[in-house]
């Protein structure tokens, strides 16, 4: 007789990008449009992404030092209900520090978040349910 394994819980899809609005002067925008028209870049977005990546590469060592000094998680930190429940059972709380994306799973209640998350510092994006964000508003830095 074979055993049927329980289905794995559905994972929350994490977006790979975050939309950012940038205001540019007309002359800068004209320069970008000229480079796009001349075929150096496919569109304005390609130019802006390339410019940002070049600046991040130029500042890579400074970023590495700050990440290390401030004990930041680099990339993605996902807070699951199981992890937070284990933290609560241990009588502990978390100081979340992320450079990138911090997410709190949708099944985490505001009460569980309040009981287990002492503070959140995110340089990047923070995704959580509106109720969890509201509950943690005084702890988000």
C-alpha cells in the first residue's frame, strides 16, 4: 500500500522587480531619447537600468562594507508563519534588517507579527498584507 504525501504548501510568488518613478529634466530626457534613437539602448528603461547598474558596480565595495557593518541580509528575506511561530514558542523576537526584499507570508496574522517582530529595517521593498503592515507601522524603520 503506497502512502500519499501531503501536498506542499503553495508558495507566494515574489515579484522580481519593483516599479520606481523617476523625474528627469527635459535636457537629460532628451539625451536619453537621442541615445535610444541612435540605437545605443532599446528604450528609456534599458538606459536607466544600465545607468543604475553601472553606479551600483562602481559603489560595490562601499555597499559591501555597509551591509557587513549593519548586519543586513542581502537579497530576499521571507518570514513564514512556521518561522514566526517557532520564534514565538522560543520566547524570542526578530530584528529584521534587509537590503533587497523582505516579505511576510500572507498567512501571518497581525498578532503573530506583533508578537515576534521587534523591528524591521528594509532598504528596498517590504511586502506584507495591509493588516500586518498596519500592525507593524511603529516598528518599520
